[in-house]
C-alpha cells in the first residue's frame, strides 16, 4: 500500500490540485514526478546505437511504419524517475507502519540475502527435479515447521496469498463434503470477518450466513449454535479475531461445529499473536491458511508477492490440491498427476501452474531458523505487548470499544471524535502529515469509525512512545476543535486527499497520451 496511490497528475479525480507557489512545480525534496511516457522524447535513448547501413532492397516490407510508443530518456533520467517514484512510497523500511490486520513487520536483511542465493533465486520453475532437490528439501523443511507450529498433520504449500489459501481450504472442504455424498451449501461467517472470508465462501459455491457478535466483540455462541444444521458445510472464524480479541469459546465452537458434521475453517492471518504459544490443531481447527508474508516477515503490500500455505486436519488432508511434494528413497518429487497420487489421496484439483512462491518460502524458513521455536513465541508475545502498550497509553486520549487487554492489535472507535467535526478518515489522513502511514480504518465493520493499530514486535519502546505521543496530541487537538488541521489532510505530500467518490464512480484506469503515436502495423 502506498501513501500516494496515484501515479500521474492526469490520472486523478477531483480535488487533486497541487499547492501552488513554486517555480519548478516541486516543493523542496517533494518532487512532482510525471509519467515516464510524458518525460520521454522521440529519438532520445539511454545508449548510443551504432548506425547500420542496410540497403533499402533488403528491408523490403520490414521497415517500421510508425513510432513504437516507447519513451526515450537518458540513463540518469530513467534512474531519477524511478528513485523519485520510490521515495513517494511509504514502507516499513521508512517508518512505523501500523496498518491493522496486515502485520507490517521488519524483514531482516539476512532473509533477503538467503532468498537471493543463486540456487534459490535463479532456479527455473521448469528445471528438472534432479536440479531442484535443494529447493524441494527447503519446502519440505518449511512444511515440517508449519505443521509443528500449528499442531496439524498436513499442509499444502500451493496457495499464493491469504485469500488464495482461504479458497484452497474451502475447496478442500467442498471436496470432503462431496466425498461423503452430502449437500451442505451454507457457511457461517461472523459479522466482524475480513471481507475475504464471505467472498471466498461465495466464490467456492457456498451461501454465506452471518453470525452476530456479542457486545464484548466476540462470536455469539448461542447465535452460532442456533444457525448450525445439516446444511452447514463450514464455519469460518478468525482467531484472534479482527477486533484484536481472542475467541475464548473456540473449543466449544469447534465442538458444536463438528457435532453438526461441519468443518472448522480458521482464518490464520492473525497467527502473529499466537505463533509458538497456541497450536490451532489443539483448538479443533480443520483448515487454516497462514500468511507467510505477514507472520513470517516477508515484505508485502501494494500487491506484492505473498504465500498462503494451508494446514489441514486428518479429515481434510486427502483432498489437498496438486502438486503434492513427496520424499522417498529416490529423493524429493512433485506429484503432478491424479493417477500417481498415493493411496487414499483424492486431490480436489489444481490451483496454479507452479508449486509455491519460492522467495517467500526461503524468507519464512530463514525467520523460523533464526528465531527458533522459543524466539517465535517471544516475537508473538512482544507483538501482543506492543499492542497492549498502545491500547493502555491511548485509550483515554482516544476511545476503545471493548474492555480489557487485546491481542496483537489495538482497536479504537470514533467516540472520542464525537462532536469534534473530525472523522476517522480526517484523523488517519492527518497522520500522514506527521510522517506515519495511517492505521487500518473503518474495519472491522462492527465498530463505529474503527481504527485498528498493529505495531508488531519490530518496534522499539522509543518508537512506540513517539507514536503514542503524536497520536495523543492529535487526539487532544481534534477534541479542542482544531478542525482545520484535519480537514483536507494530508498537506505535506505530492497529492492531497483523493475524492473517493469520484475515484470509485469515475475511475481513470488508463493514461492516454494527448496524441497517440501511430502503432506499428
Ligand atoms: C490479510 C488478511 C487476509 C487476506 O490475506 P491476503 O494475503 O491479503 O490475501 C484474510 N484475512 C485476514 C484477517 C487478513 O488480515
């Protein structure tokens, strides 16, 4: 995610005028950067290409009929363009990134170094298995860690993201239900769930039925029990949930779900709160995706790569998708074909052309090996401690919807902004002017004007203290009626606040040059 998610002055909605008053169009080091197509000039090039004389007769019919539409720039212009763009991005390497539900934690440089080892980084996905034994062994070792940390018997490494993992888990559940010869079209999802949960269930062919939350921000077990029946295929639950709270009734919920003949899908995106401390297998979970890119320190955001392995219970393991990784006397193998699967395996199908997301696997295993099991437990405890420090320090200046301590995310509502004329959105945008990426806002939906802050274990106490001081002062200013500071924020960025209505109603999805160069025939 970036602070300025609009690339070009032309690709904008309303409200996009830049503060005037400079000659260059830049403000200090805050550069106005045009698209590379607008910067390019015909005939300019980064290299000197020697002129080649070719007789016109030999070119018969080959000569280009018009410009090919690529920008022409010198090498330093290209370098500056991309460096300037990169400086418009906010990243975890630039500062604290409190985006709730995203676990934006530090990615140790050791992980990068290992992911770039030529044996991993340069391995071609179509290389023969004999040339990929090391990579497959690494995947096998990572699978061992994931099953040990979760207390689950099996894991599939296929999915490429959390939401993809959810889809994989739900398709596995669908296959298991079909194998029992049953019809169970309904899936129960709490109203606080991440949007991907109902979307996934629907995409996998189920209908979604919502479960109410209690005033304490947890699943209403009585409401859940009342909705269970022979037509329910699964319950999708996040634990700790999206309010940053541990579902204390999880054992009872698992028991009820299983008694009704349904499966328990757990959204494991919040695993950072419990890794090394709680094993989902001990909670009665049947399927759970793990966001390697959140919990195990891989850089992510802005659509960057992810990996969402899914751990499976014994009941679901046979239905895991192809390819399967097996290890026998002849080494590691990938089983790509239904006809070659071991006895008892009934894969539901295939989700991707290639196995896994190798760079993520290397980084995740590097994190696990460098921390060890005790270190992983320490990291999740520190993440929970950091969030509680923020909650305790800010709950009087701001306002918290639920009593008591939280897990790894501190949730606030907009009660403290009541009558101030400042909204959650204004407050979040004003954080940008203070050099912080905003927290997650208006999610979970069950809390009015929600602000969800996830500091992770990476931040020092000094870093947290500074953040608390800044947000505490901002809250005082909002309550003191200093609206002008919030209205229209952010100010100190290349682009001011987007007109969100125009951006979604009249999206400009494609940049068009003033004069389209004629394409080559
Ligand atoms: C991040 C997240 C997801 C989706 O994961 P992606 O890797 O972004 O697809 C699902 N559920 C919760 C609770 C999440 O925080």
